């Protein structure tokens, strides 16, 4: 379970704390002082909330099971994770982010992660500036939605939920701004294979072959001490306006190191 990102555990514990808080509050309600007419309504409400308790905690068990699947390298674990999170929105946003981070941590575990700041530091070889990730627009939309939800929930005094939404909002906006999709340097290039993946550092002299497949994917064959490995990069992670120029400059950089992009 060491491959699970801490955000997934935080999200799971956040949902558990929320469930405990809600159900404990409901069961401790004293409705004896209410008028008879309101008491009947309150009793129906309490029974309705308590009726979903087994379903809620069953979803938490499913979330934990999905994390185990993801940690073992089974990508289909994202399906039950998303399904379980859907019924506990918006508080499951942190959990979903953690699942995506965990999945990509396992998927790209055999490749070299870029050190902090590598995408922006150093002298650029050809690239005038790092190319932005296409996920910056969805991240901005998510930020607006999260902030709106934050304000609404804050008005209703749901402090715990507000804190989770604010954390998810800040994290996604920060990730979109700090992790460019592609950055070319003199001896290496850095790219983000997915929005919730750690940027990878690839040295030009490690690349044996690079080919463009279906205009949307570049497949790199990399040499290492363990043999030849294949790394796929979905170009949809690049901002659409920059995609053609970025691929051209990456191809030129590879050509300079005698590795044509076919």
C-alpha cells in the first residue's frame, strides 16, 4: 500500500469523519422538546438519515477496496473508486485526486521523476518557454466550482466540508500552474504524461526511438540498465494551441541528438 498517495488516505479519512459527524449528530438529536407536529417530521428525518448509514459506510469500504486495486497496479480500480465517490460528492474530491495520483504513481514508477523545479529551471535548448498543460482550463473551471460550493457550504456552516473543498481547489490550481506539459532543456526534456502524474525527466541520450502514433500519442523507446522500456505520452495533455509547435520543437531537439521523431 506504499504506492497510495497520502491525499487518498486523507480523502478517505475525511469521508469517514464526515459520516461519523453526521450520523452521531442525528442520533444525539433531542426532539422531545419539539411540538407534536414538528416532532413527527423530525422523527421521519432521523429515520431517513439512519436508513442510508449502511449504504454510506458500504461506499467507504468500496473506496478502500478500490485503493487496494489501484496500489496493486490494476487500473480498473479507478472505476469503482469513481462510482463510490460519486455518491459522496463533493467531499470525495480529495479522495478522487488521491486515487488519480496513486494510479499514476504506480503506472510511471519505473521512470525517472523530475526533481522539483526542473521543468522551469536551467537553460532552455530550443523551447522559448514551457508548454502549458491542457488541464489548466479544467483546473480553472474546477476552481470556480469549488469556490462557489465553498461559499454556499460556508453560509450553511459546514466548516469541515468547506476545508476539504478549499484544499482540493488550491491543490489543482497549483498543480496546473507548476507542472508544464513539456519543457525542453539542453541535455534532457521534462514532460507531464498526465495531469495527476509526476513530471518525468528523460535524457536525450536515453532515447533509442520516438514515433508519433495516431497524431495523439508519442511512443518513446528508452534504454536503461534494466533493458529497453516503452513510454507513451498522450499529446492531449498539451494545450491544443501549442501542440503542433511543441511537437515540432521536440522533434528538432531529438534530431539534434540523432533521434528522429517518425
